[in-house]
C-alpha cells in the first residue's frame, strides 16, 4: 500500500500544481479550490507513505516524478516547449528515480 499512497500523493500534487496556472493567481474559484484540495490530499497521502518509506526516498519519488509529470502537462495543456537541456535534465531525474528504486536498500521493496 505504501506505493499506492505515494502514487496518489504524486498525482494529487501534480493536479494541484497544474491548477496553479489555471487559477490565474487565485482569481478563478474552481482552479483555486483544486489547488487547495489537491495539496491537502497530496500531503495527507505523503504522510501515509512515510509510515514505511524513508523521507528522503519518498521525497525523491515525489519531487522527481512530480517535475516530470508537471512538465508533460505543461506541454500538453499549456503548449510549453522544453528545450534540449530541460529534456536532458528530466531524463536524469527519471534515471535517478529508477536507480533509487532498483538499487537502493533504503526503499521499501
């Protein structure tokens, strides 16, 4: 269940972060509500994941996958275009998360 909690936390954080732009500086009601509810759910699920995962590992997954997913939403929804250094950096983030999952003895398998 630990990775289910972490996955929900990451998805909720990605939805909330993506809604920040749509909230237009908290001037639009429903995107603003989405931001607040999304972050609340994200942090609650993260606390559940932290029961069994070390905080450093959980945060690496949370931050790394969140960055990649928010970037993909930026491309699809907002028409943002990452340049080559951004793409290379995202690749390194993905590689880092994979290395932690496969090789680290700290992560909960």
